[in-house]
C-alpha cells in the first residue's frame, strides 16, 4: 500500500496580548514566491479558517503569552513555522504576530 501524505500551508495570526486571553488562529493558505527567487514567501491567498490553538484548552488563556510559548505550542501541534514573525498593531490596539507555516497530514487509511 502506498502512503499518501499532504503538506498544508498555514497563515498564523497570534493575538497573545488580547484582553480576553491569548489565542493563535490558523488559516489554510496558498503561498506564493517570486519567480526565480530564493523560495521566500512574498504573499498568500487565505483560503479558509483551519483551527484555533489555545494555551490552556479554552478559547482564551488568562494573561499575555510570549512569542516563545507560541512557537512551542505550534511545534507541539505539528506545525513548522517557515519565516520570521511579522508584528503589527490591529485596529483594536492588540498586537498581532503573523507568519507562514506548514503541517504534514499523514494518510490514515
């Protein structure tokens, strides 16, 4: 039997200092890179919501969480971050950390 695997690309949106608690929202994406470039992701199409990761099993963890804890949670869930974090402030004043990642989905037949 041939094993079939798939790589799913993910856009990470981590809101670690949200007043209601820290959450990492993940969106399936279709990244693109410059033709003839070095493989650096220069943009993406967001396809759909994938899942939300939390730090205590509830939708929001109490108190701010640092970016190192976010990386640990992503790795523990099987995600591999592909580029550096981009940091911006959203309209609500919450800091948003974003990056691209991927996860390997194994055949479960």
